[in-house]
C-alpha cells in the first residue's frame, strides 16, 4: 500500500554514508498528520467493510439461501473464509515466536508487524464464524450448553485460547516501547500519553525488569506454538462431523497446520512490504528480511505440495467410489482449472521465485506472496465445496452459486485486515523500538539452488470404439422371512450369460420428491449363469419398486430392469450402537483438557502480571 505518511516531512535519507537510522523516529511516523492518500485508502476500506455488514444484515433477514446455500451445498465460501483467515494469523505469531526462541536478531524490525497481523486476522477469522451460522444469536450456547464430544466446541476453545495468547504476545513487548516514547517523545505521541503512562508506569529498563520480560515473552512464545497447532488440527477434525468423501483423512491435521503457516508467512510478507513502502522503512526492513522470509515461504511451499500429494495418492489408488468421484472433479473435472491454478500459483511459482537468484529480491518475494494468499484461499474453497455438494445417494454433485452477499462479506473481511492494521499502528508504535536498539549485526544469506519444473505429460486418446448392443436383464424378487431376495439374470443380445460383471440394485422411493429417486442398495457380481443376487431389508411395507442396472462393457451395453415386490415385513433402518469401550476415559479426558486450557490461560495472565509487578517495583 502507498500512503502519504507525513504532511511536509521527508523520511530520513537511505543513502550510503548517511547517519544511522533512528528507530524511535520511524516508529512515530504513523502518529503524524496523515496525508490525502491515507484518508482516501481509509475511506475506501471502510466502505468495503460497511458493504459487508449490510450484506450480512440481508442474509440474517432473508436466510442463508440468499447467499447461495441450499440442500445440495450447505458449506462453501463461508467455511473457506473461516479456515483462511484464522489460518493466516498463525504465520505472524508462530514465525515471530520461533525466531524469538531461536535468538534470530534479524526479526526485530518485523516482530511488531507480524504479531499485529496475527492479532488482527484471528479476530477477523473469529468474527467470520457468525455469518457462517444460520442462527448466530444462538452462538452463546457453545458456552451455556456445550457438547464436549463435538470438535466444534473444542475448536471454539482452541481459537479463544489462541486469540488471548496472541494478544498477550503482542502486548508484552509494548511495555518498554511505550515507556521510551512517553518519557522522551511525549509531544509526538499526543493524546496517547495517558495510555502509554498507564501501561508502562514504572518501567526503567533495569536488568531485573528485562529478565522478567524476557522470561514472560519466552514462555508465551513456547505456548503460542502448540496453541496454533491445536487450533487448525481441531478445525481439520471438525470436518469429520459430516459424512462426506475426502473429509476424514488422517493427514488433514498436519495438512491444515502447514497450510496455515504457509499462507500466514505470505500475508506477513505483504503486510511488511506495504508498511515499509508507506512509511519509508527501507533502512530497517531491508532486502535480506524479505529473502529470509522467502526461504521460510519456500520451505512451507515444498511441505504443502508434498502433503497435497500424500493426501490424494492413497485414496486415488484405492479407488473408493465416492472419494474417486471427488478426485475426478478436482483433478480432471469442473474444479480442475482451479486446482491446477493453485498448484502453479501456490506451489511452483513461489519455489521458482525464491530459487532463482535474479528474482530473489523484494519485488520477487512480494510477487510470490501475492500468488500464495489468494491461491491458498482458492484451494480451501474447492476442498470445502466439492465434497459438500456431493450426494452419496445419487453419486451426483450439486452446485453452489456465488451471490453478492457472501462475496461482499469476503471482501469486507479482506479489507478489514489493512484497515485494522492502519488504525492499530496509529495507536501503538509501528516498530519494536527496544528490540531494534538492542539488535547488533546482520546475518549472511545463503542462496538456494535453482529448480527445474518437469513438463506435464501428454496423454493421447485412442480411436472411439463402437457401442455394443444393450444387455438383457430379467429381475425377480421374493419377500421372505429375512428380507426381500432379489435376483438379476444378465445376458447379452444373443442370450449368452454375462459372467463376472457388476449389477447395481436400487429401490425407488418418493421420500425425496414426487417423481421418485433411486436409492442404491448394493452391488453383486454375476456368476457363470449370469445371475446376481442381493438381499435387502426394507424399512417400510407395501408394494415397493426394485431396479437392477448394468453399466455396460465391451461385451454388452448398459441396461436396467425393475420389478414390484409386495413387502410384508419392515425392518428398522438403524440399530442402536453398542456401548463405547472408552466412554469413561473420554469423560475424564474432557476434564483434563478443560483443566489444561484453564492452566494455559492462567499462565498467560500471570506473565502480564509479572511484568506489571516488576514495573511497580521500579517506581
């Protein structure tokens, strides 16, 4: 973003041989009187956010149908938004925490921007849960009437705990910075002086105070990492609540965690680049910062591509019907252009831009990040929409149609990120002054070797085969004591039995509409005589229509036939599940997990109190 930062003031010179940069002066630049560009950008972003609020009000009044949701597509862009915005918050917090724990001094100019991005995006992601709900006024029942066996409740707990941890991780380094600005630059901070005095009162930078602050930050950083991992792990497990293909993979928890870190690092690069340009921070945030963030981005890109391959390969190899249908839609069907766009934009291009020395620059890293963020949203969109629109009964896909309401909500959430960051850094220092002033030296950058992308294979199609004549099916049905016995005898057009082929048995029902739909009952393989048999236990009595279908082969074409059977005995469609052997352990585990959450929150609050106490002792 490009914003006029000061009215009538030029930024310090960045030419070689000039005076050392002043971190305090740079941190105070957003506090000066903004120029016209700032106000125009602020107004534009506010208008987009207001449009999103209007769209949500329309959705609340008219229902989720106005946003394109229906019986065939109950999840789509709404859940993709929640996963994306909560995910990108991890990049800033986790990367800052890891670099702090490893003692990487080069992180100092980036830490405030990265941690601020984490706080803003997790708040926006949490807020996006409410438009996702059909009855948002009942969200408070997650607390008053919790379902401890539901991943949704634990996702709420994990997100809430992580949000509190991120806010505390952002606030703790502000103690010394606010003390510095309150004592030496009271005129520049203006009306913020009262807030700065209340927060930092008693901070003198003594060894004891620095030791306590360092310990509190270290412990908070250690806790931030597993909190971030837990949030997206539980979010991945929440997909198992719905019986849809491809949503029950054991690899999804680490898959979601890596995706969150990957897109989060990309967003940090974009935010850092925008504020660097707007407030002329080139002397503090140099090309080496972008290159090192680019190396981290490339590592996550390679990991995510690997996990994508590991996610799809086993199920595609097994070839289970429903999952195969979803993968065909994803890889060669209607969603294929979006999937391969993701592979190129969020996989190959970032790796190439980081690997090639000529593009390992600030524009190159920003370009790579600009590809990753929307491509990762696109990937989550197709991961949600494809399985959500699949009907296991008919083996067909429904459709989700974008409407202006949820497009407006998505754009509003996107605009809220720079809007809240612009407002946040009008209140708190843009740079971590105390850390920058303690930072010494720089580290060398080791270039990564260039990589080649192998060409995609070309598949050739052979000549079209002539269609065989349709097969002949004769179906019989008998109502017996143990259910309805169905027999289908399959022959070719010349009366020769078709052995070793699959016959699908279905029942016609009008429960889903007056025209009736076929509900699959199962499949059977024909024997040497061409006969396939299946026993069904109907749930209702009366005359029922059963159908046997053959999909066709080179020996005979597709065919189907039906028969009416008078059913005299109905069977319960559901059976009571046996007692769960680990139910008692599960109830005890709930208490353990809730106690762990309370202990984490208490520990985080204690860290703030420790710093406040040592400040009071220094007055």
